[in-house]
C-alpha cells in the first residue's frame, strides 16, 4: 500500500481548514448561527484573538510568535515523531498550527464556527485547525502509554 506524504496530508488539512473558514466568512454573518442539529450542533460565526476557550483575549501577535516557534521546533524535532500515533499527531499539530496562524496573519483573529451544546452546557466554538490540534494532543497522550517498541511501528 502506498503511503501518503506527511507534507501532502498537512497541506490538505490546512487547506480544508481554510476552505471551511472561507465558507463561514462568505455565508454566515458574524455572530449569526445556523442550527444543524437543534439544541446540539450549530454553525456559528465567531472570532477568537486569544487561545482556546477565549483565554488571553487580544493576544494575537503573541500567538503568532508562539505558533511560529512551535512550528520551527516541531520541524527540528521531526525525528522524535516517527511511527504510528506520534507521526499522526505531528502531522495534525502542524496542520492545525498552519490553519490558525494563517487566520491570525490574514485576518488578525481566528475564525471559529463549530458550535456544540449539551443540554445547558455550551462548548466554546472551534474550527478544523483546533480539532487537528486537540486530536494531536490526544494521540501524544495515548502514545505515552505505549511501549517504546510499539512507538517505532
């Protein structure tokens, strides 16, 4: 079976993130919401100038610099992310960084739009890049429970 280029997958995921955000910018007015599954999932157009869950609001430049440093470190440390969960996490993390930094540089904020509600609990809105980053973190955590011989596969 032919393997995919990690860089190709990173590019496709970053492009998917940007494409979905372009659709949101074009078709959903700012702070408007389109219910997809009533009382559970909506597409809601919001901005974020901070980190996850709106922490460090109005810190766009800080996050551009932090993400750029993280991206560089991940490239330099690539050999430590080989095989299975680690490499998949590395790919997802880089794609997520590219997606959100592109927003920050192009728009001055990140576009979020995936909006979930569970009863009275409302989860903060997020996007494809955020999903990539969260899945990457989960994969890194799961890989920490694997034996070293499993990590190499």
